[in-house]
């Protein structure tokens, strides 16, 4: 754990939570998560926490400006649907206004539902071309509502995200190996401590803008070591430089000791990803990233051919692969 | 024009456009705007350009992180509907995925349309409680589509915004006093010149993040003085400190010489705004903001009482007031 990276971080997770205030809705949010988890345990369902969308870093207390991470929430919203289809209960913790399971098929920008409704006096009709897909989506949606297997809650800032992740992971603890963490949210690596924030809108007209931010604590560390000890943990690496994908995924596994890193490159992420995992149990920790032994890791590429099947979603294959691996993991618990 | 603010700005508008590349879709976007404006001129309609939503400032060429301005696009999307109702043709230039006229009533987060559809075998029905509003929204939407009075186009970055604003204002030039600019978008005051951007995702783990940004040129200046000479220009000031609202609005009018600044404070903007305008023609320019003569300006507050009428939208009154003022302005052209 003595890498340069960790030494440079100015906040440990513990220090972070000791100095940054919890979001006002945290307690109410967690009561609802508790109720949801109790019902799923009673039904003996596996539960996956899916995080989705980008987190913000507000620059002002009265927020006008913020740093954000690019993410529409497609990966998370789509995966949540496939987890539900596979029989999982899903806690869908997403960025406010990011895509959600089911409604994601009807983006107001690319597939607005007002366009496929006809109105004639007092009668509204769905255009026939749109009917089959809408019926399918609606049926799946109503079924999930009836079964009570989807619980959604939202975050905006990286601070909301960190507090929620910690609190929810503690609620999932009693599930042991039947819990999965699918951490698809695009979480900021940096934040502005509340103590350094400007109260009002930063005024322009004083020349250039200087921002200096601190590092967000590496949250996977306490998640793996303390908050959950048996949950199956899937993290994501998004890079724009393909050459960094596998080395960075391996380094994360060595550093945190979790189960899978799914690597994806910004421009190809809709049709190829790589699963990186320890070849046998946990890989040995190395003093620095260059010393990692490649034979301690296994890589599995998933690719789909959109030219052959343009409607195929790679999340279907990602989830199928994870359900298989999670099955093995849960059976190994003895 | 010799205020400290202007001296601190590192880019004039001219320098900006000479050094920052246009968005790839600019030409195609403008061809469609041209066609739209031609049709509206033939129909002798007034045209309003409504800008809406926040602009981003990408920190990387392959965008993962960006600075953003808080705005869901409510003001712009709502106002666009009322302008359409008042007989205007609307160019709705908005941030990708921000709220849009008509569909804004059915946010996937707060009023998801899947929730008010029932499905029974192959038959989809709208729940009766939702029918009256949906019929009303749909009728207004279909009527606008039929009349061809709404043209939407999108921006993401502040660079997209600046190039589009310049190009569209030139297309509106021939309309003379029949054009209005309703600049409700939350535009960044700062940007990162392309020449300073990092190609790939900024790597974390190297300690804190430092960002230094340049000032965006004050675009109202060339808009008022060069791109349009007779268009009716409405700009917005959003502040979190109420005491700054009127002084900053007055300063903007003195600096740019346009018609109205609508001031709004972050927490009260849904029910009160202030129109600030020159009392008689253009206010004299002062050497600095403190020297401005208050008698040269007039202020009109608009307030609505949401306790009395919770469904009332303040944009209805804002647009009604502007339509009146624009009418006078257009009649004055001789």
C-alpha cells in the first residue's frame, strides 16, 4: 500500500468522512434501502448495487459551477435491466437525471415519446410502429414494479456518492456472498473540501480562474477491507488511451484485492470491454505498478459485432459473464 | 469600455474565433437555421432565439472531465413554449439533454411517462388521471410541428455555444427589429483554450489537480455592435447574492448597450425576477461600475405567488412582458 499514489492522497477515507458533511437526505435514503434489502433477503434473492452516471464537484457552496465527469449513465441503466432479467434485485444508485432502466429507451432527445403518440379529440393512441417495443418495455417495467426488485436512489456530488456507497455497503453486509457491487459510476478523482469552497458564485472579470483540488480517497480500499468482506466487487476503468487499460486494471486489483476490473476505452466501449481478474485468488501486492507479474492476472475480452446485430447491447454479455462468476463465488463460500 | 474587467480578459471575441476551431456540425446546423428563418420571414413572423441550459468546458481533448454550469434548462424550455403560444417562431438552441419545450412536462425522474401507461396484452392505455394534461401538451406540440415554428439545435461546450450564437445572429440580421435574443443559457465565464488541453484523460494519483482557465470573451459586445444592430436583446444575470443583482445588471447594460437584463437569484428564481433596462435609450458608459447613475435605469419586478397558484409559471409573465416591450421596439423602427 506504500505506493506514491497513496502517499500523495491528502485524505484517507476515514479523514474524509470525519471532515466532510453527510448529505441531508442520507438517513431517509438508507431507511428505504434497509427495507428493500430485508425484503430481498426474505425472498432469498441476490442483490446487486449498480452505481451509474457521473459525480459532480461543486466549486461553490451555492452551486453554480461544478466539475463533472462525462457519463450519460448508459452502462449502468442498461446493465441494471439485464440484472433484473437474470433474477437479481437491483439497487440503482444513479446521478440525478442520468439514464434509468426502462425509460432509457425513450430519451427525450433521441426517441421522444410525444412523437409516437397520436391525439384525436380526447383519444390518445400509440403509433403502430412503436407499439411492439413499448409493450415489451412496459411489460418488463410493470413486472419489476410488481416484484419490487428495483430500488432507485440518486446522487449529484461526489460527496453524496461516497456517503451513500459506504452506507449502502453496510446494509448489504448481511447478504455475504449474495451481494454484488457493480461500480459503473464515473466518480471524480478530485474534490474540493467544504472548508475551501467559496460561499457565493465565483465572480468573473478578475482574470483567469484557478482551481486546486484534493484527491478523493481511494474508496475501494475500505469497501473491500471493511465495509463488505464477501461481496463480489466489480469496478470499472475508463481510459482514452488503450495502452493504459490493462496495466491500470491490474494495478487496481493488486492495490485493492477485489474480484474484477472491467476496462473500457472511451471510443470503443459500446462493443468491447476487457475483464481483468486475479488468476488465482488475490494477486501479490507489488511496490510499484511496473513490478506486477502478468501471470498473476487473467484477461477476458468481450466483443460484439454491431454490423451483424445492431440491436445487441454489450451489457447483456457483461451481465451474463458476471452472473456466472458470481454464481461460482457464492458457491465457494464454505 | 476600459474597465478592469475588459483589460483582464485574455481573448477578444475576434481573437477567440481566430484561434478556437468551429464545431464540426456548424455548417450543417446553419443551413437548417437558414431554411427555418426564410420560412418565418415569408410568413412575417417574429423570431426569437432562445438559448438554454449550461455550457461545458472540457479539460481534455478526449473528454472525460469538464467544468459545467448548473442549469436544467427549465427557464429556456418553459419560455420557448410561451413564445410559441404568443405567435413567435422559436430557434431553441439548448444544451444536449437539457429540458425541451413540451417534453419537459414528462421528466423521466419526476413524472415518468411509463408510469401513466397501462398495458394489457397488446393494448396500451393512458391512465385517466393523466389524460387531460397529456392531451393538452400533445395538441400544442402537434400544432407547433404542423406550423413549423420551432427549430431545435444543440450545443455541449462553451465553444459550440459561441460559434453557434455568432452564426445564428448573422442569420437573424435580415429580420431587423423582428428578431429577439433571449439568452437564458448559463454560459461559462471561463474556458480552456484548445492549445492548452491535455490529449488524454488527466491521470489521478499525482497529488492535487490544478486547473487554470482563461476568460471567455464578453460576447454581448460584438452581438450588440456587429452581429445584430436592431435585434431586441435580453440577457440574464444569475447570482447567489441578492445584493449583487441590480448593480451587476446595470453594469452589463452600461457595458454592452442592449435592451434588458433579467436578474434572478438562485433560490428565488422560480417566483421572482427583476427586469433592468435603460430608463431612456442607452445609459451613459461610466469608467467603473460604482459611478453608474441609478436614475439612468429602470427596474421592474415580476413576482408570482405559488401559494395561491402552484401551477403558475413565472415564464408566462416574463414572456408576456417581453412581447409587449418587443412590440414597442419593433414599432419604433422608423
